[in-house]
C-alpha cells in the first residue's frame, strides 16, 4: 500500500513506539495520538512500554495499535529487562522505533547493535529543565541522553523552545525536527452541559467564575506561584474559585497542599486529583491557567482547553505563548503579581468579549495544531521516502 503525503510516496511501515509507561501525562498522550493516527493510515504500529497498564492503556487496547509490555519489576530489574527488550525488538523487527523521553531514548541506542537496520527516532518533549529539582537518576539519564543523541537518525522536538534547549546541551541541531503536538478537536469540543454537571459535583456555584489548572503536581509546574496569586486575588474578588486537577509525588504534593492551607486558600481552592473525563473538566472552567516555572515544551493541556473553547492565562515557558497566541494572556514565570493581574483582566471582560476569545481559541487549535497536521508531519519524519 502507498500513501500520498505532501506529493511524496511513503511505503507503509512497521513502527514501534517506545515509552516508559502509559500513565497520565503530555508525552504519553501524544504517543497515543500519534500511534493511533499512524495506524489509521495503514501502518503496523506497536506501542511497547516498560510497565503494564496505565492511564491510557485501554485507549490503545481499543484501537488498531498493538500494545506490549516488558513487565519491568522495578528500578533494579535491569539485566533481565534489557534481555526482554532485545528479544521483543528482534521479534518485532520494526522499520522504525519512535522512542519518547530520556530512558527510552537511551535504550534504543544501546540495543542498536542487535537491530542495525532499524531507523531510530527520538522524541524530546521538555525545555529549560531545572534538573537540580530532581533525583540523581533523572540528572544522570539526561547527561547520558545528551551524549548519545548523535546516534539517533532523527530527533523530534515538540516545541521550538525544546529544540533550543536540546542544542544548547549537545544535541545535533541538524538532526532535530520540530513537530508541534496534535489536539483531537473532535474529542475536545465545547460542551456546556458536561461542564455544568461537573461543577455541581465539585460544589461550584453556577455564578462562580472558575479558574482551573491541569497537570501533575511537580516542581516545574510553579504551584507556589499559582497559590501566591490565588492568595492575592481572593479577597478582592470573592466570586473567583480555583480548581487543581492532577496528582504528584506524595511528599511534594502534601507540601503544596500544606502551603495552600497556610495561605488560607481552603475555601476557594479545590483539589480534585486525577480525572478521566477531561472533556467535562475543561468545560467546567471559565478560564484555564498554567503557572509553570520551567520545563514545558508544548503543553497539551493548553491546546485541549482551547479546543473546548476555554481561553488561557499562561506563563511564558516553552512554547506556551506560541500555542495561546492572541487568544489569551501570557505573563512572566514566577511572577504571582502578573499572574493574578492577568486573571483579573480576564474576569473583568464582558461576556461578549470572553465568548469571542473562546471561539478564537478553538479556531486557533483547529487551524494550527490538528491531529492530521501532526500525523502528516510525523510520517514525513519517521518514514524514509521511496526513490
């Protein structure tokens, strides 16, 4: 079978997408979207994970994509795990391995002697990381990844900020291609009733103005800045309520919850943990926000919220400003005053202007960040053209 992509003929291929897990996260979401999109175009696609299960596992199982696990038993299950990986790759004999994130990227290079004819494509998702906030294994694995990057055939960054960060740390610029994330605008769409139903579950009044943040509770997400901004604005505008959707490492998450209590935010801030019905989540918001301090590439949550017609207020980290464009507001990172001021500006907009921003946000995602655009670009990078 032949596919016509950008007037170039590409043959159908065996593609193996490789990632640590299918837990909730932006990289994991994009792997699922990419794998399913490639399979829909006739390619034989397998997703291989270190660990069983995960937030997105059922979505893969219910698609045309094959899902395999290496059944890793823990951090120190190393030799047996590596042997299982080698065995699976030799049996699958993929034309292309598309790995996502550091450890998976490194492993593809280590097994290359056993699959020498396979094309290696790395996926890098972050930018300007503050690795000092993370454990030694994270720092060490990135150090190794930087030194092995020259062995990848192609490196895909999902943001221009990610490309710049990678090059600054030794990745070969000539091998890096930027492919922005793709947002499923048929799944994420304006649904007022779904949002209203979820607000009732959360106990949010119909006339309240709800500002929502979605993402794991992690140092890169700038939660102290978010909480300080909430503390600054809550007294002036009692109609404002806030919700955080996501979880994190237990100790860090507890510290953030304790900080919120110390700042007196328990009456206006709802912690709801992890949700599966993200369509309802985004539609429950009046605006979505991101307070990230560093590390973002292309934040999926912004594109998904915008696709649901929700304007965004974001910090200028990664490609967040490029995603939002003129449909929302962008402020400097780690500046709680600026963040609360931007929230206030959005809250004080009249209804008609807010509706205009809502429509513009969805239109921007449809025009610039569609799944079709993602898959077109991915095919051209992943698959060698026929002579």
